[in-house]
């Protein structure tokens, strides 16, 4: 990343995503294997993924002014990821390519019901450091929304959130993969905290109850606002204006890989444009629904013209 010859006005983004970039290696199976079992699958499909790159691509395809800060390797997968971001419309000037590193990869098994099992090998993502974040402070300050996830080192996530709070940039935090807990400072930066049902239970510690109870528990822990995604049932939102259940959109699921990232990218884009949390979530539910109707993560992300009614 070389910012020396870039004017500060070039950092005027709707959304800056700081996060992971992975090559997705996907196989479809009639059923996912049990422990110790081997099953036959389809031919391997290689596509662009990673939670950070997914969210950036989703937001850019919806017309947002989007940039990605991530690390990739100097291999063919790194080039695959860059090309996918450029095709989506993402600014990739802040993507750091390390010729000595391997690009992160995700091994994905998809069943006939569209659900998946994923194992991630971080690769270059593990080398995205607070120093990289510090070098991007002007970029963070120029964005309306900073989107964060947890597929990069936690200290880098925390550094990015702190820089955003100092600059007055809104933080959308998707704490996935879900940790046992989050630092109070990181939770306090989340506006909103975006979690699925599993993540909501794990982070809140509220095993019983439902979305309303989980959301209140997460807010009590320090999150400024909360969005809980509920798959085909929509989402639940809680902020200073109150709470709301956002209904789902009926579609036939083909592959759920990356649908949550599509939701979060869409949410961040609409929040950057000044929409309320509930209104932005209603739009994001439609985007997430469209994403599950096609295979893959980024290849499934819709443009505004491809959204289902909702």
C-alpha cells in the first residue's frame, strides 16, 4: 500500500472494510461426512471469498464507494482475489500483496440443503498488523463506515476500531468466527454489532431466550446497537430508537456460503447513506436472500436490479 501520491480526498468512501481475503475451495456433496467418513463430491470450484473481501464485494456491487484493506499472498489465489474485487468495483489500492506469503484459503463443503461446513487457513490474513492499520488512519477517517470481522488478528481489529472511534467513523462489527467474549472497548465501538443466532448466544452468554433477550444482553455488555441475523426468518434489530423484527424473504436456498457477509456489506452501505438501522436491515435481508439463490459467495452477490421484492 503506497499512499504517498494519493490525495486525501481519494479516501472519501462509503465503506472501508478491514479484514480477510480468502480463496474459497468449494465441493458440493449429497451429504456432509461424519467423523472418519469419506464421501464423493463434485469437481472443486475455486472462487473469491473471505469475510472481509466478501463484505467489500457485496457493498461495491450495490453501488457503494468501497475500499478494502487486507493482505494477500503473491500467488495465483491473490490475483484471483484482486480481480474479483476490481470486477465488483472495490478500490484495491489498500490491499497489501506479500510475495513471500500464501493467500488465505477456505475449504467449503456444501450439502444439498445449501448449508455448509467451512475450515479456514488464514495465510496472509494472519499478517495484517496494527502497523498496517496505523498506516491507513487517513483512509479510516475518510470513510463513513468501517466494517470489521475476526478473520484477522484481534489486535488489528481493535486498532482499527480505536482509530475509527477517534475519527468519528461508524463501526459495523461482525464478530465471526465467534470468540468467547469481546474486549469492552471493541464492544463499545460496535454500532451495530452484527451476529447470527449462534454468535449471539455465545458472545452474550444468554443460552436461553430468543433474539430479543440476546440483543438486550449484548447491549448490556456494551454494544451501541445490535443486529441479529436469523437466516430465512430475517433479522432482529435493537438500537436507541427501539427494537424491530425484520421479516425474511422467501427464496429457494442453493448455497448459504457468504450470505451473512452479503447482509453485512449491504447494511454498512445503507448506514453510510444515513438510513436508520431498521431500514438498512430490511434492505440487507433482501440482499442476503438473493445471495443464497446462487452457488458461491462473491459470485452470488446481487446488484440492486437483482434483488427480490421485500
